[in-house]
C-alpha cells in the first residue's frame, strides 16, 4: 500500500517534470524561431556601402511599390491618411503661374486598398470628369517640353495652359487615361521608371510606345525609382539610375526627353548638377505650387490630384472659384 502511494507520488512528480520540460523546450524553440526571423530581417535590411548596388536593387524591386506610395504621400500633408477629401484650400496663385497636375494611378482600386493607395488612385470616371472640366473651362494641355520653352523664354503659350503628369508608368494610367485624354484632344506627360516597365501593374514598352505615337509625352523617372536623398547611394549610383533610364527610353522609344521627375520628390544640389551635366532641361518635385518664369527649372512644383477629391475641390485647387478665377493667370 505504501509502495503504491510512493509510485503514484513519483509518477505525479514525473508528469510535472515532463510538463516543465515540454514548456521549457517550447519556450526555447519559440525564442530560437524569433531570433532566426530577426536575424533574417536584419540581414535583409543590412546595407553596406560595398555591396549596396546588388542589395539595393533587390530591395527596390521588392518594396518599390509600397515605398512609392508611402514616401510620396508623406511629402504631402500627413493628414492624407485620415482625411480622404481634404477641405478646400483657398489658394491665391500669383498671375503667370502654370499648373502642373500630378497623377499616379487612373482606374479602380484593388481590394483592401489602404488610404495611401486610395489617395494615389483617381477613378477613370473622376479623371474623365476632370478632363471635361478642363476642356470646358478653356484649359489647353501642353507637354513639359513646351513648358520649358516658355519658362526659358523661347516661345509663348496659348491662354490657360496646363501640364498633366502621370507618375511611375502604371498600366492602368496608360489603359484608362490615354483614351480619355485623346477623346478630349489633350496631351499628358507620363513619367516612367524604365526598370519597372513590363513588370506586374506597370505598362509594357508596347503600351508606352503606342501612347507616345498618339501624342503623349514620355519623361524620365529614373531606372529604379531610387530615393536620391538616401545617403546610402553613391553619386555614381545616382548617375547610373538616370543614365539607364535615358538609354532605355532612347532604345525602346527613340525618346530624348530632357525632363526628369524626382522619385519620391527628393532632390538636392548633387542630383540637380547630375541632371544638368546629362543635358536635362528641367525636373519636377512633388512640392505644391505652380510653375513661374524665373523659377529654378530643376525644382518645379506640381499640384497633386488626390484620389478621392471632389470635382469642386479639383476646381478650387486650380484657383477656380465658381465662375470667377480668384487667382488670375
Ligand atoms: Zn514616382
């Protein structure tokens, strides 16, 4: 009898030991897995100056789309995510300014689109309504090349000129915006990232070439949408990112654009000097404003068209209030 109780006691002790051992092993395994994941992440994010090219290109290719949306939006008011249709801004432009509109996606939203994607996406219906408004209000679309000729004093422009830019070369912008523009006898300037052409969600060279033959302007937005303000990049790397896009546009389209659009809107003296040395005429940021004669042609601002903004807000952002124009041009 005593022996039985002794055994039961020992077994009980044994079970406790097993439970403790299992818990210990599980805890250890969990910690090991966590450590492994952390090490993996650290490895992925580790950029050393020596191997920056390969790693950064990999990184860019993998995360570009997300970074594009995030970083470009952050340059605008951080309230975008909260405020999907920001209140009207009473903007009084000085006379003589030329609006340069900035779009990204033109089409429908993917499922589960976040606030940033929504902000970057103008539906085809809204884009069409905006072009209707511009046409009815007497705006005339011009290319960035014509804008340059005007700003540098080489030629004049028709009354109420406006530039339309579409960044990044998204497939939906070519598919949806080009027919709408053509129906309105309008031109727009598509800033393409040569390294992304033909990859998922981006237009193919065939689509871009067709748009070009239909009168659309194709402009340089770098080879890999790198952030030129990122200190991890060498000057040589930046130069290559511009040059690769130059030769791709030249080779695929015979295009010799002299217009650059800064990825993420990031600019600085070094990149401006590189562009000038490469023969570029002008470059656009994501700063808000109109283009004026006398501006630094390598820091030209634009007017972002927000995804969910109403037509009323679109008009007000252009300085058009009711039937009168408070900001005369
Ligand atoms: Zn971009």
